[in-house]
């Protein structure tokens, strides 16, 4: 069986190496390409690797970088012509903002080299964003975002802070209160969303209470659905714009 197709995280790391002026030659004997091959094998994305020996091996990494040659308008040779649609999308997204590309790639590298953190990321449940590989910054940073959001210690402190200030726990986007709607069973129930943009997430990110927003389950799903661009404030504006009066 064939190994799975490359995901965003992997293409981001490969593209960052491609644009590195100290990259060296594109061949499977290049030390940098061998190092990238080892790094790709650490990522918490694929549990099923049918051909483990060939999974993201140096030859495969070499072929991926050769694909970028064909996409690079500054390269006047031929390059490989087997680029995937996702290769083209990621290349177009980041070729004009290599600083952002390098920052995200560095953050992914830090996480991939933290064995304890990687084991935590592997426990994150799949959702639409991981299944569809739709997050611009990749699955690794998105999974870290979700791990931080389920830290019961800081979530408890955030709830205590807000309840102490307002005497209630209401969604910061739509104002929904679980206790007001469900009664006693909804007491103390609400979810937390991390406001920090994924591109700024790092392995050693320290979360403060101000980094968290209390949101209902529906709004949380919407925030994750457009996690690259949608903020709590923006979602609040969208809700006000689209809210319709209740049907009697």
C-alpha cells in the first residue's frame, strides 16, 4: 500500500528548507534533507504508515523539493512536474511571506522535537480541521491549540475569574448561558477558546487568563472552523449581523 499524501505541516517544513539559502543541493545525500526526513517522521499526524521504510525518506523529501522547482518562477530549469494541488496552494500562500513561513516552520520543529508534547498531541481527537487538513498553519500547531484549551487547571481559573467579576458564565460571542437555559445541570459549564493566533503558537507558549475566552460549544466550533482568520470579536459581529428574532 502507498503511504498517505503529504499534509500541510510537512509541505511547510519542506518549503522552508527549499527557500533556505544554506539548503545545499537537492539530493538524498544532503545532510539537511536527511534531517528533515527524520523530523517528518516525528510529526503527530499519521498513525498509519503502510510503507514505514519509505515513509518520508530522504528520497521522498528530495522529490518534494524538486516539485517546488517547477513552481518557482525564479527557477529557469524544468524541475519535477508531479506537484500536488496542495503543494501549489502552500507555495502560493507562503512564497511571498517567507518570514511567516519560517516562523511557523520553526514552531512546528520545536514541537516535533519535544517527545512529551508530541505524545499529548497524538491524543487530540480528529475533527473537520484535522481530517480535511484545512488549517493554514498546519495540524501540529492546531493540535497544540486544542491541548492548551483542555488544560483543566487554567480553565478552572478562567471560570473563577469571570464568575467573580460577572456572577455568571456567558459566551463572549453570543451571550449564551448554559445554566440559564438548562438549569442546574448547566451550572459552571462553558468552554474555553485560546485567542493566540496559530502562527504565534510555540512549544513553550505560556497561557495567561487574558489569552482565553469563554465560549459556548457552537461558537467554539465556528471559531475552530475558521481558526486562521476568525476572532471572538469578529464572530460576535457576525452573530449580531445575522441574528434573527426567535420564532414563536
